[in-house]
C-alpha cells in the first residue's frame, strides 16, 4: 500500500532527480553548484512528501 502512494508523488515533476547525470556530480565549480541545488531540491521534495503522506516519525 505504501509503495502505491510513493509512486503517485514520485511521478510529479517536483520529484524528478536532477542529479541523475553523473557529469554534474564532478568536483568542479559547476558540479558544486549542482550539488547545492540538489540538496535544496531534496529538501523541497521532502517537504512535499511530508505534506502528501504526513510527517514520518
């Protein structure tokens, strides 16, 4: 049951993984910027997931 609910919000554009491209993870100024963006994105995705499913305990 939990997987079905997870599948619903994983399909949202908000939950698209922006770090799928391995080249964006390199330790370069651009890579560092992308990692910071990914962290910010992960926090937004967690907030959205908590809003949809309720906060985990």
